C-alpha cells in the first residue's frame, strides 16, 4: 500500500502531517488544486471549508472549526489552524491521504464520503428547522401569543442544540421578552407554591386544633 511521509508523535504513532499530504496530493495529481474559504468568522470562532479539485472536478471537501484561545497555538493562530485542519480532512475524505500516512481504499473513501454526506444533510435539515422555528417564535413574541410561544417551545423536545440555534436568531428585544417571560413564569410558580403551602399549613393547623378539642 502506498504511503505518505510520516512523523513520530507522542505515544510512538506515525502521523502524516498535512503539508506532507499536500505534497503527496500534488505528486498524484499534477493539475490538482486545493481551494480554501472562510465560511464563518465571528466572535473568535472561525470555520474553514477546503476543496480538493482535480481537472476542474471537486474530489473532496473538508470543514474545520477553531476557537480563538482554545489552546496555546490558537491564541494567535486559530485561523491558520482551522484552514490546515480543513485541508487535512479534505485530503482524507476525498483523496484518501489519511493522517496515518496510508492511502485509503476505494471502499474507505466512499464510506467517508457517505458519512460526510449524512452530516451535510443533517446540517441542512437543522438549518431549515432553525429558520422555521425562529420565524414562528418571532411572530408569536410580536403578537404576545402565549399559546403560540408554547407551541413553538414544544418543538425543541429536549433538543438543546436546536434551542440554542433558534435563540441566536432572536433580536435583542425578542430575547429580552423571553427572559422577562421566564422570570414571570418562575415568579408565578413560586407564588402558587407559596399559596399551596399556606393552604396546607392552615388545613393542618385547623385539623390539629380540632383534634385537640376532642
């Protein structure tokens, strides 16, 4: 099986650095290109997309996310790290130049592409759900429609990532409305609990007094 130049890493494992996989890619495909682009860069978080292109055809795609300050190197180079990681994933999934230095089989590459396709489908479904639910929630907030808000909230069904994504789509005034609503509901629940406790105490006191008079 063909291999790529590797470097020993901690633990003794062989690792094919991305730069060596790029060199191997260029040797395999004289007209090959690696194209990268930033798809997200906000609040210290960057996401890169990388394409491996051979004779004008995209043979592989990879994504990578890095957060500024997440590690020592990311304090100054999170953008560079994300781009490098995206290229590495692109070459692994699309071309078969694996981190171990081995060249993956056809079946392994196809399986990786299938997994990547499933992820892309999930991301598209997630984006559609976020767009629909956030719009419905915004309309309910604008109309102060409590029933509509409750209906929207049931869509989360414990799905924290979905709820987080929808919350990010809300305007500041809409977020403030939902915060005030949550505080109001909590206060009402606290009041009901206090009233219930008061009724229980009164009943118990009355029963105790009645039994003492017997």
